[in-house]
C-alpha cells in the first residue's frame, strides 16, 4: 500500500507537469495568432490569408482543450492519491475505546478484510467496575418483574458472597429453549472490587415486594382443614313399597350437624381462615392474606398477632 501511494504521487506530479507543458503550448499558439492578426491589419487584409488566420485560431482552441484535459488528469490523480492514502491509513487499526483486552483473535501481520460482516479482532471491556448481568426470567414470573427493582445474585466462584444488583431493562423479545419461554432481563452490577469477571454464570433472586414489620404465618396453617367431628347418620327414608325401590335402593346420604357454624369457612383467594384451639375446641379465625414467598404468608387482617398458637395438622391417637 505504501508503494501504491508513492506511485499515485508520481502520477500526480506527472499530470501537473503536463499541465505546464500544455499551458506553454497554448501561450505559443496565442502569440502566433496575435502576430498574424497584426500583420493582417498592417497589410490591409492582404497577408496573411484568411486560411492561415482560421488555422491559427483552430490551433489556439486545440491548445485550450489540451489544457482542460491536463487539468482533469490532475484532479483524477489527486482523487486516486487520496484513495490510496485512505487505504494506507486503515492498515493501522485502533480501538474506539480504552479498556482491557479480554481476547485477541488475530496475529500481527495477518490480513484482515471486511466484507458483509466485520471481522472480530479483539474483545474489549471498557470499564470492569460497572457490569451488566443478563438474567433469563420465566414467562410465568416476568409480569411481576419491573424496572428499578432490587435483586441479589451469587456466582460459583464466590458461593458465600451475595452481590447486589438493580434491574435496568426488561426486554420484550422472548427466547425459547427446549420449550421453555424466557425473557432476558438486564441488571446493573457494581463491580468496584473487581471480583466478577465477564462470562460468569450467576443465579439471581429478584425482590418484587418487600414487607417490613408484618405478621407471618406458615403456609401449612392456611392449608389446614379440620376433621369431621360429627358422626354420619343415616337418612331415614319412607318405604315406597314398590318392587323397584326394593331391588335398587337409593344410596344413603351422610348428614352433618350444622348446629356449630364455626366449621363453615368461606373466603376468596385473599380471604381465608386459620384455626386455633380454645377450651379444647377448634375455633376458626377469618384472615386476609397478603404477600407470600412460598413458605410464609403475610396476614393483613385478622384477630391474630405475634405468638398466637395456630393449628397446622390433626393427629388421631389410638388407645
């Protein structure tokens, strides 16, 4: 490429020299035409002949055209030189950022050509103190993930240490891996200690709701159903006396006493019932539940407080 630049410079100098030569020829033709015109005026139109004057004017016109062509050759040589100098400047590849080289995919002196896709020469990290964590969130949970929520994650290199993070973006593009649909979520991570490295695998927990000073109960308390205390009584039906009823009697239905309505529990998804023991009897307490983490559930409303004993199971003792 350097030799091509030198060659283009020589062509440009040659074109400029050609312009000077053509300009000298044009000046010579113009002087010749002026001399003939002056002689024509002094002789009263006798010498030179009209043919000689026309030929001299034609020679001047050709010299002017040669000058324009020579100047065009100079412009062409300049453009060619600029193209060669641009190619020469591109032989030195500079990084657009100042950072740490993570990987190098080329060797010094290797020919690199950019076609439809630019080749990767180096992989650089601009600032390792500020990193991003890309998390795959399941489609069942992505509706609860919002920008600005806090998160914490761990990596295999430091299993005992938890790193804080914050969600900066929840992308709409889905990813399907073995039939599992996930959505990529970007978390901002402070890596001022330079413990984290690019490419590490992390397991993250995103905090979608935080409850402070709440009353919590185990989920087993909400799943508890009291046993049936009343014996099943047979429903007496009058005998119709028909042969069909005797051959195919209707099944007897169990009957439950409803004198004690403390066992009638109704509620919605947030209005449930928990049970406690009062004077040896099961007593229901209607409650309104809130957030849950799968193990404990928050109680928003209800006649219970810290230390209230609740029933989680019933055990039948055989004597």
